């Protein structure tokens, strides 16, 4: 196998050959991106002592988890820590859980 240097030109053309009728070649470009998800974010600020005391962080995460929030990151803020939480954006048609449940009979 001959040794090729970076400066050597390629023997192969960079562009595919065009069909003789002048039409562009048909190419399929697959979609490889992330699923179309949008997030909403929330933050909670705790002191370092609250993070390491063993109860405060657990309570905050349990409360947030009940509303669909998940912990995305913890940002160092010196003497405090910022909990960055996220959840999928809710559609405008999705009902919000606020207040009392509707009556079961009418």
C-alpha cells in the first residue's frame, strides 16, 4: 500500500458525477437529531449545609419530582448551590393540577 501524504491530491473527485440528462442525483438525508422535546426549567437555591445535611435536599427533590421535575444539574455558587431542574413542556391542552379535584357527580 503506497504511503499518502496530506498534501497529495485525492485520486477520487469530491463531487459525485452528474447524470448525463442534467438532473440532480437523488439523495436521502436521514434525520439524526434529538427527538423534538422542549424543556421548561426551574431553579432552587440551597446552602452547602442544606445540601449535605441529608434531609433538605431529599425533601426538595421529592417535592419537585411529584410535579414532574427532574434534577438536570447542580451549579456551584460559592457558599450556595443552585439546583437546575427540568421537565417536558406541557401542552396548552394538558390540564394543570391546581386546587381541588372536580366533583365526581353532577
